[in-house]
């Protein structure tokens, strides 16, 4: 049974698995000095323009490496209270760097200059951590998507205040598919300095990439990469997956489908009495409140998480392999559970 | 063309690749709470007895997580001057823990109580790092293998001095195949407290495992695992590989073959005048000195590394997919290069 | 001109300076193995009961050492948004340990179980930092003082949830003088596990002490102390100061005086129209809002800090050497500045 | 009874204690923004030329702050096997930075380009820590002193290889007094980039200073200083001591005397049959081997340390307050102990 728990419950897209197969021929130079990695680097440049690419194993690894490139121990990283780096990585970036994360309360999972400004008074005062990075998630942990305009304003603000912008793109494909622009337009063209580009949640077996656009942050990147235990000896097997992902629009086909399923899900459940959609369904996540009695029975049939224990807000994620049939089955089950109770 | 540079140049064994395929069905709970991971944990227990298993992405990650479980920042890890953790991980364990590594000079890549004793005078003196872990590599970076007796003596010595033994088993399968005992007899039965169990260099696409035998070291292990960015969301795809590796003796079949190829290589090249085998070929690595003029031309045909720049000692590694034909081709080429020069 | 900026603007109490003098005779064993340190340790035990004492140079050093004794990198320290460890130490504890600080919003600078409970849902979930320490300041950064009852409830709550209580006692003497109980009654008897005992802000030239009551936290303390660069070779010169401080009630005489001056200051300025006391003056700090036009002219005569740039709330600190005359001069000056403007 | 154990057994020079007294007038701005600190900064500039000064509490603190300014976590610091930062600080610099120390075997406690060169092959290879700092001690832990020529050659070598030179100057005054040049000639003029300037072992009560000559290393220094818990609120009391030390040649008067006592001690004991001076007595430390039976009885009268447990080499340190009478008493006692045995 498919789950709506997380897009990381999903499997491997057949085109990705084929790519792994095809990469498995004879020997290849290790640690990324192989031809498949070189080809994939070029493909990233085709999509993003000039960029330094570091392949990593998982999202936490990508975020740690990216933030290491941008942050010294006495500096701080500004993020939202919902940020994966703050909430879901057991403090990995803080432990790896020694810096402090500054989580800011936000309604919609997005940051903006107004929210950040009050924290800049610490600047230049030796007693306080020095704000250095603004880290945003796109799409956000609340399923919302920054517009290009919002991104540009935030990046301009960061640069005007001598800060960098890190984008946690565990679900960047879903965001860019939703915005319907190119990967470049949605990231480096807005001013993003460094980003984590997600693969695992969008049909890959394993792999993320740190994309470093800002040359200043590239300087020591290879060493931070290696020392963070994120440099892969048989890197061709991650590169091959990214090559498939970035070819034939696969990244966008999968993300668009996941987004479509989420919108369908949101539309269908919102027709059910007693169900309330709580967030804007911009990408592939649906947030909702349903009658409390229905939660556990529904979880028994379709695994998913309670997002907020205090409000019992639920989160349902769709992925590249979620089918319309499954969405309709889910919706019907929910409807039945609610009806039965009346 | 196959290389003799490293066993991490090799690809994926077909049985492993099949296992990845078969794991790719529908959804599975993330972060190791899936059934494949549970089954693989049981398989590890079948081979090793009671053990806590943490899956990691690479060897550096495994070593970092293992040493974190055993070491506080003011403590030190005793290893050899050749130890991968000391030489080849860009200081990852030191950076991750804040501890100090104490590299000890050794002829054959092995530690013994006599070599370690002088360093124990630091014990109890607040001005010095406190020796806490003896970390050994099995097989060693010099291609040698500790005997069971040597392991037992070292582990007893460690425990008598309130220290733990960590075994870096990036090539443990090669060592155990060479010893021709069970995995359990060669590790936990000798007194090893915690180990990194290698997969990548023995036919897997990706994956290592930290095996924690000593309950004292299990206490916080899950948190160190997660905080080190080594917990995989789609863990079933690493577990599946280990399941295949630990089934039908695959780990041993592959390791035995690689060892056999190394012995063949050592035997054949030692017949060539001017070639000197410099280390005991206990596992899958051959160390040799050849006429200097032959090095570069040989490297142009078969990639390999100069192990020691000062002595021009070379290292040739064999892997599960090295063929007898390749070994003979290599030997013949070397012979020809040397002859031509005379 | 005396300042009301901070109690660390003050000098050395004559009895303390005499103690330094008297300690300066011939040679003494270094690193705390001297007789003066032994005597001072006994004096701490006389005041607090069984305790392990570590002398440190400053408050940040004391807090870092204390938190190191209680916290592993994947754990978290719960404190208030105003906590010195969070706001004023440039992230020293975070950098030194790798842990995360969890700052909680509070009205009066105090924590209580109700404020902390929501954060305990992270417990046992490997994705989140694990709450391990509750760190409170006594007196608080807002000049308030926990009652013994409040302390006991908080300590019981901590222990019931497998957490420790750290007390940042940079101004513990002021708090205990205000409570008019013994040092022991106000700390270890309430359940405090470990504390930083302040000297510098209460008449000493230099020196703080980490007092470890909980035996579990004493285990590695000497090594954390040394590795944190807080072990002093000529420790007799810090011990001598503490010996004087803890003799003849000097700690209490000074703190009581500072508190009295603060109360006087609060009473007198509150009589001035347009001046509003914003916090309870429990110890030696007075918080107030005055007409904006008077701030800078007043600062030109008596140095002090604007506590909150957004509300223009001011902080005035009194110290052991603040005189009644100075308080009255300050009050009169403020009154004059306000009048002149009307 | 005076000891020959360490120069940190000594007390406070009267001129220094007077300076503390005189600094104790009324209030002063905290954290080094006071006039005494400003004056002392100028005095440092008078002695050394343009320099950024950070005051610290102890030598370990100074070394940690200095190395933080120069080293990233993936880099390494090259030192000798005897270096205080390697042997005697419980791993403080490693823990604080995450970098690796590379201890090099040396006969006389000094480094030179020939000893360092082999370690530079790591440069540019992502698998290895990157050599970044050469850290030397002047005078060395073996009581020897680098000549100006040796220093210049080493600094030139460092800079030619894109490295910095850190000088651990816990006993820099003894070295400079021995060289009989100016402080500037012996440090920055030779090419030293950053140094720890010792006060505690040369007559101060407490205090060391980090002197940063290289502007590149000054950039973040204030933050590293604060985050390392080495910024003192009542800094005037350390600054005042340095002001006295750097005035009226006090630093040199004390160091010259200590050196003279060491030379006298070496001369006198070397006349005793069975006593062998083992190191060049360049500064204030004497290393010797004496008949084993005499060690403990001598220690009972004059405290000192066995430097090397394996050879029973002893170390005797002289300090500013060692008297000729004490040296002669020590020598006579040793002679008597040896005679008695025959």
C-alpha cells in the first residue's frame, strides 16, 4: 500500500534504476574523477550555468556541507522555526560547524526581510553570534513555494547586509515545477549563493548535490565535502542517477506529477465536510485538519504523520509514484470514516 | 580496462544489483523502520551474535559514527601511522569528535601492546588526552592480516587498560576469508567492541555498517548516527545490498576471489627480475618495488597508485571482479616493460 | 565617575586585594595543587556541603565547563531567550559542545515546567536534539530572583524528566542575599545539579567557580576543565580571592549592599514623573523606561546600557561599591534632565 | 622553599602587584574598552610595531585563540613532538578548532624546513588535512632558543608554502633576553605572523596576550577571542600587569635573571660527578641526568619534574625570583646526596 507519509517512502524511478545499471560496467576512477561524474557536472552547468557541484548522500549531509562552506563557528544561520536544518537533523549543522541557528517564527514557512531585520542588530557586537547566512527551504516544510519576486527580495536583502542565501532544495524540483520556470531562473538568477539540490525525494535511489554558485563559497568546498564524510568513492553511481534526473526533463515530469496529485488530493478532501485544508498547496504536500476520530483509522490504512501534535494538523505528501487511483482511494476512505462516525 | 588502483574502482556484483531491483517495490517506511532493514539486522545477528547495527554511506562515515560512540573530546584514539582514519579521511573523526588521534609507527601495519604501552603514561593526567580507543584496520592498509591470537591479545590489553577496540573493517571480508573462520570468530569473539563493516569495497554499490557489540557503546548510538548525517531515509536500498552480501556466502566468495587474485599477482610478478614484493600478501593488496622506469608506462595501461613517494613502493589492489586473465596481462606487460629497457 | 552600566565595571574589594597580596609569598604548586586552593575547596564545602569545585577565569568559561559536564553534542540545553549563555557569549557553549540551545520566551526571565513541557516531545526521537539540561540564571538577566519554591519545582521537574539543572550564578550572591537564606539552601538543597558561582561581579578581581553537586557530572569534569583552557597555573591567586569572599560573610555584605542600592535607586526614580520601573527589582538591577530625550544626556554623565532597543527600556546595575550618594546624584540628574525638557 | 619545578610556581613581581593596585580605582568600562587597555595596546605597538592585541587568561587560551585565527577544521598545524599545544593542553586546540596537529620528532625542540618538507605532499589532496600553520615554541620546551637566522628561514619557508607561523611565546621573554635583541627583532621582523606572548611565567599574576601581526589573521580575531571564553570583563587588571611588564624593561630584567640562574645552575651541577647536562641551556630551563638514587631525595627538598620517564632525564626551571643562594643550596644538596651514596 502506498503511503502519504513522506516522499522519501517512495522507490526508484525506472529511468534512474536503468541509469545505475548502465553505470555498472567495469572499473571507474573513484571519488568523482570518473567520466560519468564529469558528464553530470556538465549537465548541471547546462541547467544552472557556472556552478561547482558536490555530490552528497543525503539531505542532512548536503545542508551540512553547504553551510560549512558559508559559516564560521561564531556566525549564525537564520532560518524558520520549521526549517529541516533546525528541527529534523538532530542538530547536525550546529554540531558540524559550531555555529548557532536562529529560528524565526513564520506563518507560512517563508522568511522575508521584515522578519529578519530585528536580528541584525547583533552585527558587529562581539558578544553575539554574527548573522551570516539566510537559509530557506524551497518548497518549504509547510508545502508553500516562494515566488521569484520573494526570492529576489530576500537575496538582495541578504547581500545588502553582507550575508549569503542558502537554499535547502530537498524539494526544489517540486517548487520549480510549480513555478514553471527553469531551474536557473528559480535559483541562481534570483541570487541564491549555494543550495542543496534534492534527488532522494524525487525518484532517485540515493543522492543530493550541493550547488555552489558564489565563487567565494567554492574556495574550501572540496575539503569540507571530504571532511564531512560525504565524498563517495563510487561516485559514478550517484552521478548516473542525477544524469538521468536532469535528462529528458525527468526531474520536472516527476515533480509535476507529485504536485498534481497533491492538488487533486487537496481538492477532493476539501469537499468532505469536517475537513479543512490548512496551508496553501503550492507543491506536493497537503496540510489538513480532519475530525480527530478519523485520524488513527485513516493512518492504519495509509501511513502519514501528525504534523502538529497540539493542533492535530496532518501532513500528506505525494510523490512521483503516487497514482490518481490512490488519491481517490484515500479520499474515499477518509469520507467513509467521517460518515461512519455520524 | 580494469585497474589495480583500489577495490573501490570496481562495480556492483550482479547479485547485489538484483537485490536493489527487488527492493524497489512500492513504498516503505523510511529511516530504517522497514522490513528489509529488520531482516538484514537479523542476518547480521545470525553472523555475529547480538549486535546493534547502524547503516552508513561510506567508510569515513562508519568510522566517524563508531568512534563517536566510544570517544569523548578529551580522549584519544590510538592507531597506526597508516590508519585510514588518520591519513585518508581529511581529519573527519578528529573534527567530528574533537578528540586526538595518536598515530604509532609500525612496520607491518599492525598494533600490539608493546607499541601502545608507552602512550598509557598519559592516563589520569589532566594535561594530556586520555587514551580511550585502540583502532585497528583488518585487513590493514599494508595488506596484512591480524591473526586471531594477535587480535585477542590486543583486545585483552585494551580492556585491561579500560580502553575499547574499534576495528576499521573496510576490508574485513578479505581478512576473514584469508583467516578462513566465521565473521564472529574473527571479530566479537576476539573481543572487538565496535567495528565498521565494509560493503563498498566488496561488491556493493554503496553502504557500510557500524556493528556495536559492546552494550556500553550502544547507548547513544542512534543519535550519533543521525547527527553525523549518516542515517538514510531510503535505508531499504542499503539493507537490501547487505542482505545479499550476507546471503549465500557472497561476502566470502567475493573476498576469497580477490585474495586469490592478489596472491596470484604477487607470485607471478615476483618471478620477474627486478621486482620485489615488499609486504606479506595476506589479503587482496600487493605491495612491490619495480624498476623506476617501468612505473609510469605501467600506470598508463593499468591505473594504480604509488604508495610511498619516497621509496617508490607501489600498491596493487585486486577486487571481486579482477580476473586471472587481467592479472596475467598485467604481469606480462610489466615483464615486457622491464625487458625492453635492458 | 561611577557607572550604572554593569557590576563588572566595578573594581576589587579591599579585602580581596589583600588576599591576593597575602597569597604572593614564595612558590606554590601549580594547577590547583597548592594549599590555598585546598583550603578554599574546604570553605566551599562548608558553605555548600559536598561539592567538586573547578575554578575558572570568567563566567563564559564557567558556563562552558559546567555545560560540557552535563551535555553531549546531540543533546540540548533549555534556557530563556534572555539567558547569558544564549545571548551574550557569542555562542561559546554551542561551539564548545556542539549541542543546541533552546531559548524559551519568558516575561520575567524565569523558566517553569509549563514553559518547558512542550519541548519535551522531542525526547526519544532521533531526528531531534534531546533536551538534557535546564539552565537558569539566578538572579536572572532581568533582575528577578527565583523563590526557593520555584527552584524546587523546576529541579523536581527536571529530574523527573531525566534532565539536569544548571544554574548560571554570575549574580548568585545577589540572589541569595535577597532571599536571605544560606548558599546551600538556595542551590543544592533545591536540587541544583551544577552551577557557575560568580566572583567577578561581586568584588573579585577575577574568578568564577563551577560547583558540581551531582556526582554523575563530576566524572570527567577535570578533563573538560583543562581542555576548555580554564585551568589556571597560578590558581592560588583565584582561590585566595574566593577564600576572602567566602569568609566573614563578605559575599553577602557586598551583595546585600548592591541590592540595597538598587532598591533605593528604583524607589527614588519611580517618584519622578515620566519614569516607569519595568521589572521587579529583586536583586541589584533596575529596569526602567524614561523619556527618550533624557537617555543620551543621562548616559553622558553615568554610563549605562539600553537593554531593549525596540522599547528603549534601560538597565541600571548597582555593585558592591555603589554609594548612596551616587544613587542620589544619579536620581537628581535624571530628574533635572526631565524637568529641563518640560 | 622555592621549587625548580616550573616558572609557574613563582609569584607576582612587586611592580606587577603595584600595577594591579593602581588599576583598582573606581569604575572602568568592561571588556577592554577602558583607558588602561588602550594605553597597554599602545605600549605593545611601541615594542612590536603595528599589532592587534588580544588579552587572554592563560597560555592554552592564547594558543587556542591564535590558532583559531589561522586554521580551518580541515587544515593542520605542524609542531614538534614536545610542543605544549600537542602534549600539555589536553587537546584544547584540536577540540576548539577540529583541526589536526602534526607532531614532528626533533632532537632539540626546534623545527626546520627539512623536517617539515615531507609533510607538504598532503597539499592539494582532498583526502588529507592541509598543512596551514607551523607552530613553534620560543624558547622551546627543551630550553633551547631559535636563533634569528633559524626563525627567518622557517618563516620564509612557511610563507613560500602558503602557511603561517605561530609562535608559542609562553617564555618568549626568556628567549629574547637570551638573544639580547628587541622583542620586535625576535618576532615580527623574522616573519612571525601571530604569537602568544607570555606573562604568567614571567612575573605576572595572570595574563597572556595574542599578538597578531598579519592583517589577514586579524579579520575575525575579536569573535574567536570572545567565543573562546578568553575575553575578560575587567580587562584593565590584566592590561595593567602587561603595562608594568613592558615598562622599565621589567620583562627583560626578570627574564635575564631567570636565564642567569639557569646558566649558573647548569654550570654548578655539571661540576658534580655523575651529573650530565642533556640540553643546551639557552634560556631558563636546565635538563640533566643524575644518579637515579638521588632523584627522589632531591625532589623531597626541591620540587621538580622528571621530564622523561624512560630516560629519567630531569627538568629544572628557574624563574624571576630564583636566587643565587637557592641555586647554590640546590647544587650543594645534590652533591651531598650523590656523595652520601658512594
